[in-house]
C-alpha cells in the first residue's frame, strides 16, 4: 500500500488494481451488456449507507471521471429518520470516499411509526416515492441502485419458491408512475463476496440496516453477507446457496447464467407482458416447425 496516497486515493486505486477483475470489469460489463447509461443521461445514485450503495456511488463517480461520453451525475442520501449514529456513519463514509452527496430529510419513519401491523411495506413504498420525487427535482432521468448479482440470484429463487414463477429483478426497469424515469442496477454482475472483500481490505465499515424499528447495528455481517438472525426469506436463500456451494463452487454463476439462457423449448409456459403462452400452444408451434 502506498503511504503517500490518501485513504480515498487508495480506495480508488484498489478498484483498478486488486479489484479490477472482480468489481471494476464486472461493473463495466453490466453497463455495456444491459445498456444502462447513454450519452446525455442525468443519473441520481441513491446512497442508503450500506456497502452496496456506497460502492455503486464510488464506481459511478470513477466512470464519470473517465467516460468517453458525457452524462450528469448526482448522489442522493434520503434520510427517512436515521438515528444519530447511523447518520454520522453515513456522513463519515461519504467524506472518506469523496462522494459529494446531497442529504434530504423525509421523516418517513415518523410517518409509518403509528401504522397498524408491519410498517415495512409502506416504508419501502414511501421511500421509493420520495426518491423518485427528489431525483426529478434534480432533473434526473435515471436512478442507480446498489443491487448486486447475489440479490438477482436470491430473488430468482424466492420467485420460484414463494411466487410460483421464474423471474428476478431486472438490470434496467422503466418507472410506471414517473414518466421518463427508469431504474438501473450497475452492480448487476458483481458478486456480494467481492464487495465484502473490497470493504474489508480498505478497512471500511458501513451501516447494515438503519431501520428505526429494528435498530440494527451499524456493522456489516462479517462472513459471506449472511445474517442468520433476520429470519427473512432472503436470508434463507443465502443459507441455501451457501450449502449448495459446498458441492458446486460455481453454483452462483450457473444460476445467474441460466437467467440469461431460458430454453423455451423445455418450458411449460411463459408470460410476455400481459400475454401468457401455455404448453399446448408452445408444443404445436415447436413441433409444427419441425414437421
């Protein structure tokens, strides 16, 4: 490590050296493969304070510095009512990484605190609404989120196990309620383990969950991103994949690749838009072509 470099410079250098293959190139692959950024885009990077969104912000900042085509970039922290420790941690990490983020207070936690039952659904919905509104005020046409490859894989498994369909989160998605606005996921091809390795090697600590109702600690889980204490379906998927990796170390790559390689000849049905295609129809079409 070069002692003449600041911590920010060391972090930036690590993305081009130690993590060039596992993070930087995977990030660029997603940008190009899914056509996430176009010339003239005005992108709002949502920084929630966790490792994923912070890394997304840093990568987008580096891309903006060295891009061959012009686009605008804004960094937005939407504070729904973080406690003092979490707010301070976010501010300190923004300074360390050199991210010039705007922090907007929304007081969402106060709004949902008195709701009956679980406030999680309304909290998530309100946060997304505020995010789109703030991004529009900045003149943005895209919002960048920090979901990574493992989020994609886990979502696909949850879709099969609990929603009776094969589906996952998309790398790019148009908004249904905010015209001319879309979501992009630049970490789509980056594994969570690579993010954890980058975080730990640079001695960074980020908030894990800033929800006032759980008051989770500010330290990221140390091993493989697995937090068994949450009891969530996503945590179950992480444990399942970890168990499967013991027999097949490439299981994550296989699942991810399969989402790009659906064989319609061997599916019992599929849905495109609002139109559903059933097995009998597909059978006639496939075998009719062979005949």
